[in-house]
C-alpha cells in the first residue's frame, strides 16, 4: 500500500515539475488513469472526466474523489483504486 502511495506522490511531483500546466485534481486523476490504462483517452468536462476505454465511454465525477483525497493519502489511494477498478469492470 505504501509503495503505491509513494508512486502516486512521485507521479504528482513529476507532473508538477515537468508540465507547463499548473497541477490540478483533474490533471492528477487523468495522469493516474492513463498510467494504469495506457490505451485510455481522457477528456475533461465540467466537474468530471470522460474516459474512452475498450470501446466504452465512462464518466468519472471528480468531486467525490477530491473529497476523499483531501482527507489524507490512504483515503485518496482508496478512492483512486476504486475508480480504476470501476473503469476496468466489464458491463453486465
């Protein structure tokens, strides 16, 4: 668990240092999705991200994830992991 948190923190720091775009929650979450699912196409929309993955389009609301991330690293990691698992689920 600590290793993944450190990896995410490292990615966030690298993003902040290397990008001309200011760090933001949408950008950090987008980076996490693309690092986990390289084939994903992520588009920003209002307070959500639209993700095209495996021929399907998913909408990820940013508000609940950001709230969890503001509570601390372990809550943030849990929210991110749940989001990534939901994206990978096959439709019923």
